C-alpha cells in the first residue's frame, strides 16, 4: 500500500513542482487572459519536454532527469540553424559536451 499510494502521490507532487521550472508560477500580467495564456504555454512546454524525456531520452542516463535540467543543459544551447528547401541544418559547436546525447535523442524521436 505504501509503494502504490504514498510513493505515487509523492511522484505526482514532484511532477507538479517541475512545472514551476517552466515559469508556471508567473501570473503577473494585468489581465486574466494574459495570465491564462502564460499558464497554457507553460503546460504545453512541460508536455513537450516530458515527451522528450519519455521518448527521446529513454535508455539514457537522462531518462529520469528533471525538466529544468533538460531545459538548461540540453535545449538551451547556442547553435547555428540553416533552413533549406529540403532540410533543416543544426550546426552546434564542436565543444558542446552533450552533442552525442542530443543526436541520440533526435534519432529516437525520428523512429
């Protein structure tokens, strides 16, 4: 009973806390609609990063990483993006330490 109910409750509370890392707590706009839009965008960002963690980062050391960690270390990087008619080229620095993890996640999302 402890593992089924109490641990699941704690895990759900941790998922709710993760949403604050994506600025879900910032409702400082003057209108209710603007605050609602901010909250919608935060929930969509959480859903996308959670999906990236579940599908793209499975079987890696980042499969259970927090949303803020994924955002800061894997997604918030400098890159040069070129868009052609047929392809989108992402040119990262050769010194980016997580380049193999980034390409592995991209390959898992393609399949």
